[in-house]
């Protein structure tokens, strides 16, 4: 007599559990928190002593954009003013070793939230400190984050980037990414009318 269980075979349970784990990992790791190292609040910096009032302000006005981007820039301003979310004027930039993609800008309590991803495009591991990012507005004000947080990135790996800045209304915004020895790269996020 063959006393075989009429239940589901154990290998089938294993396949189901494996499939569930694959689906969950494709949507992001639910068991580990997001990397908080590149999720910071940026504060306005005081003007340093010896400040040169003749320095060149970031070019963040709509007239400096090509005609096809001017419409998108105006739509972004309108969307942000209405409390919505939008994509920046320049969604992505690359330095020699780092790609910075900004996917969304949104007005939140305390300022403007900038959400995106940072990807290591080099062939070696990188340590990306929060100090690699600086925000500058069209009035020349600079915003940086405090602390020494950083994110290690293996080649090809990426991590979320979430910055919040107390940007006054009506100002353009520039993200400057500086990871020496690479030269800094500038990314226009918002341009002003």
C-alpha cells in the first residue's frame, strides 16, 4: 500500500515561497529601511566673510533655456505652485563616476522636496557623502546639509536621494554635485520667470 499524502508537495511550497521572495525583492527590499544617508534637510548658509558681491549668480531664468524647455519649465512652476509634483528642468547629470537623477520635485511642509537616485557609474566602490551635494538658488543663497552621513556604492549600485530645502517662492534652484577629484556638475532643477 502506498500511503502518500494528498497535500501539496513540499517542492511546490518551496517554489511558491521563492516566487513571492523574487516579487518582493523586485519591488525593493521591504525588510531593510531605505538608506537614510542621502536623505537630508538642507539649511541656508550664512554669507561668508569676504564675500565677493560681484560673483556670478546661477543662470536660472526661463529666458536662458531653449524654447522647447521653456514650456516645460513654466508647467513645472505652475504644478509646484498648485501643490503638485513635477520633474525638474534637467532630470539627470553625470560626473566621471556618478549619475544623479532627480525624478520628482514637490512642495512639502518645510520647503521643497527633491527625490531621485544616485548611481555609481565607475568601476570601483564609491563613498558618497551628503556633503557632495549643494543647492544654490537664483539669489545666490547656498544650502547644505549638516552631519557627515555617507552612502557606500558598489559599481553599478544606486541609492535613493531625498533632499528638502527651504526654498523661498519665486526662486530658481540649482543642484551642484561635487565628488573630488571629478569636477563639479550642475543640474538646473527650477528656473524662475
